[in-house]
């Protein structure tokens, strides 16, 4: 375990099993259709590439980068830093997120992508932290529901670090308090 962590919340093996089962559900639901996965950079990259490998129907990958966070606190203001490369009009679209926390980012994504007239628009998140929800968002696929803890690893960061950890863990308080 990384020295800055107090515990591992979801092991590498649990992540692999959870992602595989999400991939199987998505494959069954979208069988025979071409699915556009929209990843939210940078946090969803590890999850999205693993998930895509478990989807048996055709997929396209596209990305958006949004900004609303600085450190551990949401500013509540969402900005598009990088937009999709392709049009999604008439496409089956699945937004792939690392975590839905307050729900503000996802609410913005759903509103914004909804105006582009996709054939269908759904949400897949690796982690769901429902205790902190400020905006109700419909989550069709969720890997793991977690408590109100700030987690890192498997794409999730703290000030840009820890994304490459192969598991999801909770940071020690001293790290987040800067001691
Ligand atoms: P929301 O808008 O509050 O739902 O937050 C969504 C974004 O906040 C996620 O895509 C993450 O980048 C970030 N985030 C929320 N909770 C955590 C956490 O526990 N660890 C790392 N990033 C988080």
C-alpha cells in the first residue's frame, strides 16, 4: 500500500471484477448497437479503457475535460476545458465517470450533451458517493457505492497525484491537511 494511504477501500481484484460485470451488463443492453463512450478526463481514463475491453459491441471513444475542482473542494462552477471531437447527434452515448459526488458535474454533462440530440444518453460511474449529493442524477450503471471519504487511485487524484495506484484507497489525514 502507498505510504500516504490509511486504507485500501477497493482492491485491484475487486475493481477488476466490478468493471468486468459492468462491461457484461453494458454489452447485453447495447448488443448489436454501436456505443459512444464519453470519458471525463482525466479521472475516468483507467476505468474507461478497462471497461471498453469488457464491452463486446462496437464502441467509439471520445473525451471531455471539465473543471470544477481545486484540491478537495467543489467550486460548484463547471467549465468545459476540452470538448468532444465528434458529433453525438443520433448516437447511443454512455458517459463514463470515475466518481459521482455532489452530482453537479454529471448534471452539467447530462444537460450539455442532451442538447446535442443523442439517440440515448446514460451514465456509468465507477464510484458513487450518494451521501454528498446536491443534484439528483440518473445513474444507470454504478460499480461501487462508497461512504463520504476522499479516495484516490485507479484514475482518481489528489492535486494531480495517485492516479496510477492500481486500487482505490483513502488518503491519510496528514496528507490532505498538509502536515
Ligand atoms: P461532483 O461534481 O461533486 O459529483 O464531482 C465529480 C468530480 O469530483 C469527479 O469527477 C472527481 O474528479 C472529483 N471527486 C469527487 N470526489 C472525489 C474523491 O473522493 N477523490 C478524488 N476526486 C473526487
